[in-house]
C-alpha cells in the first residue's frame, strides 16, 4: 500500500514560533491608485469631460487677459460647447466663435478650416477671387465635394448696398474683406451644410438685426411672447 502524500494547508498570515503560539503577521496594504488629474490633457489638448470642468475652464478664461471682448463666462462656455459640436478644441473655439445677438457665430476665417477638414473636401475644386471693375467689388467663391458638382456663390458691393450694408463702419473700412466673407459663407453653407451646421458668420451677425431690429439682449419681452403676438389674430374693432 503506497503512502498518500500529505496535504499542505494553504499559506496564512500566521507564523509558527518554535517556543510559543503562532504569531500573526500583518498584511501589506496595496498602494492607493494614482489620482487622476482633475482635467486631463490628451495629445497636448485639454480634455473637458463634464459640465463642472467646462464651467471652471470658462471662468478661468473669463478672468484672464485672454478673455474675448464683450463675452461673459457663460458666453465662453457656449462658444466652447458649440465648437466641440463642430470638431474644435476648446481654445480654437474661443478664438473662432463669437456670441452676437444671443447666437453663436463663426468668424469668416474659420469657415474655410471647417470645410477643409470635411472628409469629402475637394482641394482642386476650391477657388476664391476678388475683382474690382467700375468701382464695384465682386467676390466669388467656389467649393466642391469629391464626386459632386462645384458650388459657386458671388457677392458684390451692389448686393451690399441693396442690403443696406455699405453704410456700416466695417464695410467702409474693409469693403473687400467683408464682401469676400459674405460670398464665402454663402458658398460654405450650400456646399458643406453638414460642416457648417446652420452657423452664421460673425460678420453677418454683426450686421443683422435680430428679429427685425429687436436686440435679443435688450428686449423686455421674451422671444416666445413676441412670436405669440405676431401669430395672434388681429383684434376685432367693437
């Protein structure tokens, strides 16, 4: 009959003392996990992951010398969130987006960048020209999606006069630039609506009067109240 091997007890935290009872050995505690930074940096960019971080970040910009003129901390927060929906990093959004008449809008220079990042952007189909003839400035912008037809939009000083823009200070000082931005924005909206997502340019919003000349920030009545008044049937005369 063969001897059965003796079963050994599992290791415990006790040590047997030759001259006395077993002695307990304290367990070693695992080191605490490394604390993650409050706001992480991914690929050199700040990664805002919740509303608290976004509010703190917006407050930090507002309290700095970098603060955009005429933008509150809440405006900065809205600009950052709008930029995120357009694929922009936080600081790029603060540089490129303005809140005018209660609506986020994008500066004309950033429009081309948004369209160029689109996966269907056709570099060969992009052309911008500015011509001056008989004191009339004509700006033309053409954009194309790969596999699609080119989209061309034109804007002139005559168009600006008809819209009442030429009397504005910005059009007087920078007529060519303003005419170019208008042609560019129209073209981008029609050629790449999925990149623009309904955004208006800051240049357009600076000129446009919200709701037929009523400033949203100064109006005593809410937008809902004004729409109700507009849609209400006229009162019958007694």
